[in-house]
C-alpha cells in the first residue's frame, strides 16, 4: 500500500510540476490535483474561504459576470454532483467557490455529500453560504427580503391525513410521527427534524448584509401592496429588508393560510418555542444533515454555516385571494429575490474574505448550541427530547 501510494505521488508530482504550464484545460488541472492529493495531503487541494451553495440555474448564474470576483476562473468536475451541474466553480485562487445542487432535499444531500468527501477540496476552514430563494411569511418579511436563519425545521417529516378526512377536533391533517394529535411533541425522531447553526456567525452575516442596497421592483411593489389591508401582514407590505428569522424545509411546495399556520405551529413545537418560522424551501435539512456528518468526520466545521434565504413568493395569499389562485399566480418576487441574493450575498462574501486574517480564519465561537436534535456533535440541544449520546 505504501509503495503504491509513493508511486502515485511521484507520478502525480511529475505530472503536476512537469506539465503545469502545458495544462490549459481546467479539468486536467483538477484531475492532476486529485491524483496528487490522493497520496499527499499537502497544500495543493483547493482550500476555499467561502463556498456558496445554490440549488438551481438562476441562483447560480447570479454570481457570474459580476465585477467583485470571477467565479468562473476555475472549474472542477466533482464525481457525484448532479449531471445537470457537474462542476464546482471557483475563483482562480480558489478562495471563493460556488456550486449548484439541483433542487430538493435529495439533490442537496447528494451533491453536498459528494463535495464534502471530494479529494479535490480541503473544507476544514471553509464557510458555507446557503444562498437561495424561498417562500416567505408576510407576518415577518416580504418578497425580496433577505433572511438569515438560526434554525432549520423539517416541517413535513410528519404523519399526514388529507384534511378532508381529519378528526373534527384537529386543526390540520399533519400530526408529528408517533403522536396522536397535531400539537403533541413527536415521541421519536429521525434526527433531521431540526438543526441549529452558529448564532454569533449569523450576527456577522446580518451586519454584512445590512451594507447592501437591496433591489426592489415595480412588480414586487404592486404585489406586496395587496397585503397592506391586513395589519398582521404589515412586514409583507413594507419594502425588502434584512431579517433574522428561521426556515422550514419541505419537498412539498405548499400555498395557503392553513398550511402556513400549521407549519408555523410545527416549527414552534419542534424547537420548543425557540424558532421563528418565516421562510420555506426544499433543501436545507438535506444540506445540514450532510454538513453535520461531514463535521463528525472532521472534514468541515459546523460552526461555519450561514443560511441566507431571500423571499421569492409569499407562503399564503392576501385577504380575498384563494390558496390556489395564489399558487398559480406565479412567483411575483422571483426577479427581486434573485437580485438580492447577489446584492446581500456579495457583502457576506466580502465581509468574510476581507476579515479573514483578523477574524474568520480562526472561526467564530458559537455561544449557542449547534447541531441536530439528537446531540450528535456533543452538548445538549435546547429543543427535542435530549441528547441520545450523553446521559
Ligand atoms: C486544510 O486547510 C487548513 C487551513 O488552511 C490547514 O490547516 C490544514 O492543514 C489543511 N489540511 C489538509 C489535510 O490539507
Ligand atoms: C467554466 O465553465 C463555464 C461554463 O459553465 C465557462 O463559461 C467558463 O469559461 C469555464 N472557465 C474556465 C476557466 O474554463
Ligand atoms: C433592480 O431593480 C431595477 C428596477 O427597480 C431593475 O431595473 C434592475 O435590473 C434590478 N436588478 C438588479 C440585479 O439589481
Ligand atoms: C396553530 O396553533 C394554534 C394554537 O395552539 C391553534 O389555535 C391553531 O388552530 C393551530 N393552527 C393550525 C392550522 O394547526
Ligand atoms: C421540548 O418539549 C418536549 C415536550 O414538551 C419536552 O419533553 C422536552 O424536554 C423539551 N426539550 C427541551 C430541551 O426543553
Ligand atoms: C436528508 C434529509 O433529511 N432529507 C429530507 C429533508 O426533508 C424532506 C421533506 O421533509 C424529506 O423528504 C427529505 O428526506
């Protein structure tokens, strides 16, 4: 084994040093690095300061052709990425990278897993910026708002009966697994129901994003004006801003006041009242489960995760509109939500890269619990039924 490894190292290093200048195709550079680093855990791996995680083409393209940095400086094909989005994109120096997972929790989990275990990258000191669009609650924010989450909650990991067949006393057809009514705490969990990330890092990200001049559009203004008649929806009718509030994951893209309220309740229940439901998306519990396992394998640092979600559509209709009309009326805030990924996201990237030496290289110590509902990373979660790993 040792001899084999040493042989690979010699061949690879000859290839790397002997042919570097001749390699014009980045794919070959990626392969050479890959081969080299297989047997030599040296400095040749790409060691990003920040990795931007997008879920589909529009979220990814917003980082291209911007003056701040060239994310297409270097492409690395990563085995296990989505066939639709096979490459990680990085600046030439590898300090800033970005990928597209494909949509939904399964694509997110599969792609991030391929990244975490890829021999092309050293991610132990990398910050991960989830930078995607989302549904948004008009009680907390509006289309185009930029939110940063502390908790992600997998709200549809529950029993479900069609609401037309639910018992008369139930407020919703969703019931936590193992429970007998919607408001009962689930007696057993899968482990991905709730994740909590670094609150102190979130405060830095919020401050960086506040520096951005957020985009607003005439169509977003016209749409959000419809929410002004309901006083509860005042934040939905106001201009976009930067907001600290939490996010719900579900494969089902729902619409309606009752489901929104049911999942607000689930978010409260699963986090023992700690989380504030405001955005909805289809990836984050998958991404975080993989990063948690990667942290346990010492490949990533779970205290370096930022979850930024910009509002692209409301989660419920305005008064007088039906849930189905709302769903089929289109993503009224899509353009503004994509634009604000870029405006707020660039400030977060800049903040981390510019503050690297003084602050971010050594990391931001979390003052809160971080990890999952099982206590897999140690410590006692402030939600759930207690760590299954300690007494
Ligand atoms: C990964 O990068 C960190 C930070 O630059 C460095 O301290 C560590 O030695 C690197 N690990 C490997 C295996 O290259
Ligand atoms: C990286 O890939 C993109 C297409 O996804 C391409 O436009 C760009 O030129 C590539 N960069 C390099 C350095 O080859
Ligand atoms: C921002 O908003 C204006 C309209 O207010 C629009 O013309 C512009 O293209 C938007 N895009 C970006 C990326 O900011
Ligand atoms: C949410 O919880 C409140 C308070 O327990 C309850 O009154 C309401 O019916 C619940 N809503 C749904 C849709 O489950
Ligand atoms: C969360 O709530 C459940 C149900 O009331 C309770 O059993 C559990 O101990 C609470 N967890 C924490 C960490 O307070
Ligand atoms: C990896 C993981 O936990 N994925 C789940 C994320 O949430 C969706 C929706 O509840 C599930 O379908 C996934 O299995």
